[in-house]
C-alpha cells in the first residue's frame, strides 16, 4: 500500500498536485472527480480577480433582486456565470444547482455521461461586497450513482457528499476543501496564480468561547436560546458576527465556538439553504471534528425535498454545540 504523502509546511503543494495525489490514492478513480475540483479552483481565481475590481468597474456594484426576491448584486450573477463557464466543459457533470438559478440546470443525463451534481452559492454574503467584508463561494459535490431518485440525483442527504468546500474572498483568498478525508486549506498566491496548501487535516479547536449569530433576532429564536446566550455572557464568551456565512464559519473552524442561524419570526424554517450552505459547511465542520446540527438532529441526515429549502443551522466545536443543545433541550 502506497504511503500517503506527508503534507508539511516546507512542501510546496498546490491544489492541483494535492488533487492528483488524492486521486492516486483511489486506484479506481478515473480523474473525473479531480477535474471538477480543478474547475472550482479556477472559478475561485477568476471570481477573486473580479471582486478586487468591485469599486473600479461600476457595473459590478449595483443591485437588484434574485429569484428569491432577495437583494442581488451583479457580482452574484457574474460569479454564477463564471462557475458555470468553468464547470461547463467537465463532461461528467450532470446537474448544476445554484442559489441564483430558480431550478437546477440539467447538463447531461446519465446516458450522456452525467455522473455528478455540483450545488453552489456563487457569492454568499454579497450584500457585504461594497463594505470590504469577506464574501465567499460555497460548493457541494454529489455522485449520481448514490441517489435514491434518479429523477432528482441532486436531492441526496448531506452525508452522501463526495466533496464540499468554500472559497473565502477576504484579505487573502483561501479555499477550504474536504473530499471525506480531513479538511485542507489552500491560500491563493496571486504572484503565481496558484492555490498553495497552507493547512492540512485542520481540526476545529474544542471549547472555543465565541458565539456567532444575529442577536437582533434573539427574541424570536425560541425557548432555551435566551438562557444559552445569558450563560455565554456570564462565562466570558465573546460575540463575533460578520453576517457573511463563509467568513463566520471560517473563523469558527479555525478558533472553535458556535455559529448559528436559528429559526426566526422572519425565517421560521431558518434562513440558510440546506443544499449549498448548510450541508457543505456541516460536512467540513464534521470532517474537522466538530458538529453540524439543525436543532432536531444532524444537518447531514436531513432528507432534502427541494434544492432551495432552508434549515436552522448550528455549527461548531463539539463542546460548544453539546452545551447549546443541552440548554435547548431543558
Ligand atoms: P442576517 C448572507 O445574506 C447570508 O445568506 C449568510 O451569508 C449570512 O450568514 C446570513 O445570510 C446573514 O443573515 O439575517 O443576519 O443578515
């Protein structure tokens, strides 16, 4: 059995070489899956370049509403288009599901070689674009042969994801990825245009004392949340909330603590989307040793019914999440 590579800081491992090395560990992998991941990495580089110009190219910084009647920036559509163009020539991609598309886009049937679905939020948190706050792309990859319903190969529980990750466009552009064997973080080196491995096998620190949620909605979170928040304040927790899921979850992954978007009066099912926000983030957090819960069970076990369905979200280190769930269950 080949010894897996030891990724250390003194190696120079790009995401391309990482993907190839991981693919070699799957003797029967045909490389198609790696081909999808490289397309997403390419899209991340192109979107990052566009975002840096959001104040310079005025066309990128005006707004409208998306298919859900939510505020939409042209950069949402530009990012959506870039991802579709980068994935479009991957001949094993069967279906795309995007927050910016009312319905999933069927590209190829199984007979035509369609084996995977890629679900994504092209630019999560884009309302923050003009404010210089980190925004991100979130993606989830599902394999059609694992689908229960061949007519809806993308509607699989999150535990079936073959890969998930995000690209955070912040002070640096980082891509965080898991293919089911740990969580790995790559930073874009603009000098060479490559995502370079900077952290491998990331583990969420246990017992982090940061809570991250929109406290303006606290009156409608439901019973137990008020007790939990008071307990956090009494025991020295700090509050950090950016309002951009990718940035808030990235901090939670690196520092521990709890990120949550509970049910609210305005969003009784929760605001965040299961298929391309909650599932990929819960996959990463669980791979890093944390917990991803809806409040009534693991997010990754939720059987989806619609590509845009919303769920309540609790993500964090096991100590923090257990403490919250125990308080809610009192
Ligand atoms: P609120 C951004 O609009 C988003 O979808 C997530 O990125 C973020 O976590 C959440 O909504 C913020 O919502 O209601 O707190 O502004």
